[in-house]
C-alpha cells in the first residue's frame, strides 16, 4: 500500500493511518515481506496549541509561535517484534555521506534487528546501495539496485512462517 503522497487515492495520511494499515498486514499470515519505504515524520509537533495531524487548522503568520517536537515512534521497529518471520526491507537516506558512512548507518538498522536488508541512498552524492547482514551492493544505477533487491526478496520469502504470535493481547495462529 502507498501513502497519499504517492497515491492520491490512498487513505493513508498520518502516522496513525500507516500504523493501522501496517497492523492489518501483520495480522495477515500470507504476508511474507514488508517493504517499508514510507517516509514518515521523525517528530510529532505541537505548534502553539495545535497538535500535528491530518486535519490541523492552518496557522497564521501574524504572530510568533512556539513549536514543541517530540520523537515519533519508529513504526518499522515494531514489525520484527510482532512478526519475526516477515522479511523487512528498510530504507536509510543520508546527506553527503561517504560510502562507508552510508553502509554504517544502514547496518545499524540491520544489527538492531529492525530490517533484514536496507536500501541506502544519498540525496547529495546520489549513491545507492543495498546492505544485508553479510554483504553490500553498491551501484550508481538505481534500476540495477532495484532489480537486485527484487531478487533478494524473492529468494527470502520462500521460508516457512512461524506458527503463533501474540499481537495486541490476541494470540494468532497460522493455519498452514
């Protein structure tokens, strides 16, 4: 599923909407892989007395306001906690980073058990790479990176699901 930014017909607008959609996928035992490419806000904000959200009132520039930001929940970090059987593809964007810095940032996500593979891209150098637990694939050709990623996903989603998981207080059992 895509967010409204990528698909005008989508109803996924806020982080809460994305969590609801992700929850539906986590409850579906047929889901074997999640490509978490949605770029959601790193912070929740309160501007004056207005909380961030899809339908917050427009602010006036007639006066100064205070902005209070708090770190937002990283939705991708919940996938493996709730469904360790799902193959997770994450993304890491850097800005003017060296190849080594890009790899280090991507590998942190893998080492933390958040993603199985990370597609790292740099907004300034335009370098792209795929990082896994055992290797990295560099390329300046985005199509080659995407093709390699598709092959990796296809290879990994063949393994069997776990049989049971406790999710939001409910025990789910795989019928297979």
